[in-house]
C-alpha cells in the first residue's frame, strides 16, 4: 500500500476513502453519538440518583448538624471547633509572617512596654499571650514566664531557679528515687558510676546489666513525660485548650547554644517530687 493511500485510510470513517461523509453516514454516526450520550447519562443517574441529589443530601446533613450543635452547645454551629482561620488575630499573624526573635529581643515583649504584645517563649517557639495580660503582664502571677523561654520551669515548677530553655537532665524528676534500704536499689543520677552500679548489684545479687537496662528504660520514659508536659503547655499556648493565645514565631538561636551552658542539677522542688520506688512497687503489688 502506498503512503498516500494509507494516509487516506487514517482519515477513514468519513465515507469512502478521501470523499466527504455521505448523508447516510452522518445520520448513522449522530444516532450512535446520541445513543452513547444517553447511556452515559443513565450511568451517572443510576437508580434515579444523580450527583445533585448527593449534594442536596450532604447539604441537608450539614444543616441538621449545625442546628443540632447550636441547640446543644448554645453558641457554636460547629460543635465548638474553631479553626485558626476563623480567628482574626491568627489570620493577621499568619499574614504578617513568623516573628523571629533572639532570647535577648524576646525580653522586650514581657508586657512592660505599652502597646507591644506579650510573648511567652516555650521550647524555642514564641506565643502571643496578650489576651492573658492579667496573668502574664507586670504584676501578674505568671509574669516571670513573659518575655523569655523558661521551658525547664514549665516542667519542674521551680519558677525562680529554672528560667531557662535547657531541658537536659529534667527527665530525672520522673525516675523513681531509691531508698538505701531497698535491696534492689538502683543508683540515682548523682551516683551513676560503674562502681556504684556494681555496689548496688553486688549487694543484692541483681545484675549490674539489669540495673543499667532498668535505668535506661526509666530515663527514656522520663524523657517522654518531659515532652508530653511541654506539649501540654504548647497546646494551651497554641489556643487548642480554649484560651485566645496563638503561636507567632520562633526564637533564633545559634547552633549548639545548649552545649555552651553548664549542666544543671535538678532543682530542689523537682527532686522532692520524684516518685519513690518502694511506693511504686507497693502500688503495683
Ligand atoms: C509545674 C508547676 C506549674 C506550672 C508550670 C504552672 C503554670 C501556670 C500557667 C502558665 C498558668 C497560666 C495559664 C493561662 O495562661 O491561663 C497558670 C495558672 C494558674 N496556676 Fe499554675 N502552674 C503550676 C503549678 C501550680 C500550682 C501548684 C498551683 C496552686 C497552688 C497553681 C495555681 C494556678 C492558678 C490559680 C492559676 C490561674 C491564675 C489566673 O488565672 O489568675 N499552679 N499556671
């Protein structure tokens, strides 16, 4: 077959090769297309149920839910859910872009300067707590949390001593404290040396390796509790617990900032609040 004849064939379906479609060809293809569009319409309307009907039903359910929510909560048509984009201050903060401040700059947002917002730092994030000026502003019961990142104090409760974001070693407050008379006594953080482990192990026949594993497990669990505590406060400051606070940005710190700080002891209040192993074992038994 020559090139020109095969080209003609590709145009086929339009009557005899190379000629325009005849009247009968047109009629039969129109009938076909009418036929196929009817069957497509039938498919999207199976059982007399179209897309519009689905939209109507969903809309009706939404209206019903809103009415029920308002009836139950007496104030909200979304069952109390308030997305951030429904709060003007959040939207403004979002439009302004993130606030980036150093720890030093953050000090200027503790409520002492008229007209400035009040910020609380927590684990590197900055939150606007201006709505809580009574608590965080000058003279407020928690003013010491304003204009700084005192993440450590949020966990230990040592408001005066722990005004620092350095969380190293805080997990110790969740590790059970051992009574010396306890035959299975494990070394506390202060006596973490191999000798102490050996002494505790040797005294009771409990293997040094077992004590070490237990301690590592307890420290791991302690770290999880520290993170959960911080996250609990972060939720409050993000406005997820009903308070009109919101996140505005991040604290800018140089790489390795924490390594430059001396390691801290667990403050007295946190040390005293540590669980006693003997009480825990009694509870478990
Ligand atoms: C780890 C220990 C604690 C931390 C980190 C802490 C922190 C806070 C913070 C940040 C607020 C303000 C919450 C907000 O913005 O609405 C607050 C409120 C409050 N806290 Fe504490 N707190 C601790 C322990 C305590 C204890 C032991 C008491 C009671 C003796 C207490 C009593 C109060 C009261 C009464 C308020 C409400 C203040 C107000 O709205 O005027 N807190 N706490």
